């Protein structure tokens, strides 16, 4: 009985200390995302590339998808060269693993859209759904899929506040890394300038 009480006390202390950290995470990304008309979390970046034509930006963005959307869960869904649009769907695996009495593994589905025109591109990452696997005790794992907007912190009544705050923060960070990687691919190519520009 004493061991059980001690275990619960340690779990509660851990939850309180993680709660403060989670608040700092939310504060750090406040105002850097918005909800779209479907209630999905959206992050937008406009990339200036004045020396590049629309076709070159489109091709470099398409190369980004080719190099990075290679798993069975990540696919290009739309590829419209004439209008300069590419849309892909992918998953950020294990954005957060919350450990307490139960362990919650969280993956985040996202949509990546690139719109190209002469001299610039707009890149949009939309966080759409979480896939959760909860493991604990003697029961088999449970699986669920929830819209990002149904979970905390978007939904103030959402469950597992600390776990989902950290999952949201880490998914946001991965989305920003994606924006930066697409910018690099558009400006520098997907491998390296020395390789892509070498004689062959």
C-alpha cells in the first residue's frame, strides 16, 4: 500500500513540474499559428526567391516531396504544374511520448501545401489529426484518432492536458522544421549545390 501511495505521489509531482514547462511551451508559440476554416492548426511561410521562375520553384518543391514523402503514410495528393500547386499528406511519428502511470504515444498527421509563382512560394503546413496509442497495466494498447482541434490546448476541455500540450508544441516545431526544409530545398535544391551543379 505504501508503494502505491508513493508511486501516485511521484506521478502527481511529475505532472505539476511538467505543467509549468508546458505553459512555457505554449507561451513560446503563441500567435505563431492560426485555425483555418476547418478548425485545423495552420502555419504559413512565404519564401522570397526573386531569381527563380515559377517552374523552377515548383520543380524544387516537388523534389522536396520526392525526397521526404517516401513512407507508405506520406503521399503527394495533388500536383498541378500549370497552377503551381503541390499538396501532400504525411505523418510526424512520435511527436511526443508521455510517460506516467500510462504511456501515451502521439503521432501527428499534417498536410503540406506549396504554391509557386515567379519569385516566391507560399508554404502551408496544416496539423489535422493525432493518432494516439495508450499503453499501461495489463490491458492491451488502445488506439484512437482525434482532430487536433478537439484536443488540448485548442480545446480547453481536452483531456491529458500536459501530454497534449507537449504533443502540440512538438508538432508545431516539426511543422516549422518542415517550412525551413522546404525553403532550403527551393533556394538551394534537395541535395547540395555542388552535386546538382556538377558536370556530368
